């Protein structure tokens, strides 16, 4: 398939407008692209895969070394080649992020909240602060000093965070039901106090402005070249992930009207469906494992965004 000049220019514009840190980008590549294919690749092929993002060999080696120290990756040496796989703990973290990014929209709200009280005397201050940061990334807001709240928490991810910080017996987790006397205005005021929705709205609006022209171009010109498709898919998820993992995923009842997160998810889904097939062809042609070519994606990959459709046409937003 020949390269479209318009798609190529838009891809270059996205790259030029994005500040890419090698470590963060490689986390995106592993979570979005490598994990569904088994989770382990030869370092040399990973270097080749991310070269179009402007990452040189030294940058990739340094980032992979740091990810190994941070227990995201583990190395296996076979002859002169190094293969890097996601660790068991990283797979759990990737799984929690996967549910946030690719799963179906949340179910109707039951008007219940999960509360986590972290100042019960059992946690050292530095551990309590580290746990607070982790729960904030899961979307928890600060209801009161040392009390975090979420109306639709991922309880598997919460349990994982508590286990990682050895906090299961040192915090109190409660489920609170909204009283019938609490009206919508009260909920919205509470949400405004606990979460910075203005900044999140600004970030979602910027995401829509960046990627809508690309979807329109794909609608007019069809699927891109496989390498461009991989770059676009990675930039799409990298950008969306950084916003979404700061989004508490609040119920519609407590969000402002015309919340841009809804449009951003629809745009991300439609773009992903367009570029995922040629992107997969590029991955299969570029990455290598200790057993040879990259294996086919596991079945769960096809369930992303409610189901991926082969050779789906673009749909303008």
C-alpha cells in the first residue's frame, strides 16, 4: 500500500507536537502492542519498532534498563541477544490500565461510593503518600484529609495497590450509599471539590483537536501505510492513556453537560478500529521473539473497544 502524503504529513505533525519520553512510550508500546502477542520481544527488534518516533538505540536501551529496575520488564539472555518480557507485577498493572482504556463504558451508577481512610495509625507517612499517589492515578479524589473517594472504583486495582504497599490491614475501606436527601447539586459540588474537572476538560478538548483531522483524512483516503498506522495507533493510545488514567471516570449524573470525555472515547475507538489492522501487520513484520516471529495476538485483543472489525472504514466525528 502506498503512503498517502496527507496522512504522512498529519503523522509528522502529531509527532512534532508530542513530547515523547522513551520510558513512557515503551510502556505504551508494551501495553498496547506487545502484551497481546505474548509480552516478550528481542531488544533489537524493539529498537527498530520505535525508531520512527525519533528514539535512538541508546535512548531505548536506557529506558529498557530503567523499566527493568522498576520491575516493569525482565531480561532473558540467549546467546548475544537480550529479550525483554513484562513481569508478573507489570501484567497486573497493564491489566488494570487495559480495563480503563479499552473496556466498554461504565455501567449505570448505583449511587454508592468507595471510601479509603489511610490515616489509621498503621502506615508510615511516606508509604501513605505513595499509596495516595497510586489511588489518585486510579481516579480517587480527596474527600477529606487522608480520606479518598471514588463512585465507581476498580476494586481489583484498589486491592492490588493495597497489597503492593502492604496496606490491606492498615487502612479502612468503606462502601457508602448516598442518602435519598442528597440531590444532584450536592453531588456536583462534591465532585468539583474533589477533582480538577476543568483541567481534564481542557486536555480532552486538546485531544479531540489533535486527532479529529486525522480521522477525517482517513475517511477520505482509507487505511494508511502499515508503519504510519502503527505510529498513529501508538500516538493515539499514548495520548489517550495519559489523559484517561487521570480521569476518575465519574458517572454521567455528576459530570458537567456535554462532557468531552465521551466524544474523546468515541473518537479513539473509531480511529483505533481503522488503523489496527495495518498496524498489526507492521508489528508482525518487525518484532521478533526468542522463538522466532511474533505470535498472533491473543483472542482478547479483538474485544477492545467493544470489538475490532476487520478492514473497518473510517467514520468521521
